[in-house]
C-alpha cells in the first residue's frame, strides 16, 4: 500500500521547509528542527541537530 500522507506537514511550509541553516550555512537543506539559543528558538538542519546533541557544535 502506498503512503499518501508522507511529508504532508512540510508541504504547507514556505519553500517546503528548505532554507539556509544558520549554523553550518548550507543552502537548500530542510531546516525543520527547533533548538533553543538563549531565549530564542532557531531552526537548524538534521546534521546540526545531531551535532548539537552529541556536543560537537555549540550555539555560541
């Protein structure tokens, strides 16, 4: 059976959730994961989210 609703949530976002990651500066990647940077929340890509979790990058 097909999965007709896969990715439905990001289709509604601007540019399908793609943009420039503020940490690694890569362009045209999915920027979907929210991280807290002080009092504000920023959206980062999947690889930066994993690097932040494992302590390889910081939000300084």
